[in-house]
C-alpha cells in the first residue's frame, strides 16, 4: 500500500469516527451508492476507495442530510469538501489536519 493511500485511509477513518457520533453513514463511490446507513466503520472503509472519489452521506439527528467529499490520490488534501452543517462535527479532524497531527 502506498504512503498516499495510508494517509488517506487515516483521514477517512477519522472523519468516519466523527460522523458516526451523529448518525449512520452511506457511501457513494462517484457512480453508485454502495453502502446504505451503516454504523460499522470497517464496512464503511471497505466500501470506499473503488473509484477516484467517494462521498459519505450522514443523516443528522434533526433529520437533515449532510455529506463529505473525498478525492483520492491527493494525500493530506483528500478531504475535498463538505456541507456547512458538518463544520462543528468535523472540527476535531480539520483541526488535527491544520496542526499537522493527522495523518
């Protein structure tokens, strides 16, 4: 496994950990929804990385849907975008990325 992929898996795992605190996750691989409403982090990771990008969708406690977009091959910059309603939820991850604590 390449260093880039190892870094991306660590970042994805950190994002998944935070998202699962608020709701189940669905994985869309850029083409198809490959996993629906999972709370199993291992299954979520295994559903990812089959294409050049993935979106994770999470259902928030208030019923709203939110997403995180990853583009693979970018290493530390793989966390490309997310909906605004995830700012606070992803803050532990984004803070660690900014401070060089992750990956």
